[in-house]
C-alpha cells in the first residue's frame, strides 16, 4: 500500500512510502536535507516496519522535539493503524 504523511515540526513537508508484506519501501521526502534523507531512505529500504519505528522513534533535531527520522516513525505508526 502507498502512503503519504504530512510532516509537522520539521523542514520536510511530506513523506511518501509504501508498505508491502510488513516491509518499508520507496521512502521519499519532500523538503528537508536532501542527502541525509536519501541516506535514511536507503537504510530503511526493505526493513520491517516495526524495526524502523523502534530505531527512529524519538530522534530529535537540534532544539526540536522531533526530526525527519522521527516523522517517518510517526508516519509508519499511522499507516499501520489504517492497514
């Protein structure tokens, strides 16, 4: 299934991704630090949804209480609820 998540509190605006057989695929961010977000996307490709959530949840950016990786964990949690 394909998902879109509107980010909050970060430079990135949206995250697009798919979940197939409990695995994360095709993560793409709109906005944010291009190189870092491409790296995150490559690292989580094919990873189990719960593993990605566990690893990224609670990551902060500077003085913000969230980050682009944390937003991905929130997006995945939301996606799981709708599946």
